[in-house]
């Protein structure tokens, strides 16, 4: 189930404009339209793991949140690309 949720997260993020975010509810509904509510805890767990690996950013109030210590409503987005190695600022 975790691999399916991870794939769904990145699929949905691939469809939004750079810098835009998605809700965990969108992920759960895409993974299981009828039983999405029971997946919300799994989505949170997968998102925390991906954020620990710096593959995902968890947002609270549109600001990056600590994946180890966040509560309440949150959103997900891809990390900022930032400058490439070797680029001058």
C-alpha cells in the first residue's frame, strides 16, 4: 500500500504547476475513491517518510513543516529545485 500511495503522490504532484501543492485528501481519494478516509493515516506516514528523505515538502500554513513534529491540516509539494551544483548565485 505504501508504494501505491507514494506513486499516487508523485503522479498528482506531476500534474500541478511547479511550486503548487496537493492535499492528502486528494492523494487518498485518487488511491481509493470509495475508502479514502481510511487511507489518510497511511498518506501521512508515507509523506513523513518522503519528507525525511527530502523528496517531498510538508507544508503547514504554506510554510515547510518539520516532518517529525507537525499536526493538523497540511499539504504536500515537491522540493524547490534551487540552483544546480556549479551555478553561480
